[in-house]
C-alpha cells in the first residue's frame, strides 16, 4: 500500500510540474493592438525579442524585475518573441520554461516581417531587442538593449 501511495504522489507531483509553466500564445499585430487598446488604464511595456538574440536574452531579466517591482501598479509587461512560428515548440516554449519567465510571453504570428515592423512602429528598422512603452496616448519606441536603469527610466517617464 505504501508503494502505491508513493507512486500516486510521485505521479501527481510530476504531472503537475509538467503542466505548470508559462503558456506561450500566438498573437498577431491586430490582437496585440487590441490587447493594448482594451487596457487603457494600464501601462504597457512590450518587448520584442528572440531566443537566438544574445542582447535580447541578456535583457529579459530586467523585464522580469520591472514587473516584480511594480506588481502593485497597473503595469503589463508583454514579451513578444519574433522567432519563426515553426520554432514555438522546439525553441520558444523550452526557452521560456528554462528561464522561468513569469511575464506573459507571446510568439508573433505574422508572415511578413516588414509589414508587421511598420505596423508596430514606423521608425523601427527591424532590429531587436526593441521595446514599446505605452500609457494612455503616450508611446515611446526604443530600438536597443536596455539595462535595468534605462528600462526603469523609460517606464517612469510615461
């Protein structure tokens, strides 16, 4: 009986651990705009990154720290991967789990990079990392790797 109880408990822990974890959802630019539009009372920090981009990976902890430090404020940090859609299961989801990212993570579900780049911000050259700050009618687009201090400064300027 003890062996059955142990096995049941072990399976429960393993299965709950496997099912726990960050869910990465596909999102289009239209859906992203809609998400932001529906949260008028929130500040949005939207970071565009990829698993293969070393500066992107380096700055991701800064976004985690920002969200954690300002969790009592109406702040939504959205991490939008620009990896290919075909890499969702093989690269993006394992990366998110390995890094234990707590912010909401999306994979941009668009087929034409130049089209979505222009729709996100006309000044964007397409390089990553890039971050969009939005609060009410204020928008600022920053196309560079951000230290935590730079991220905090931009957030507080809104």
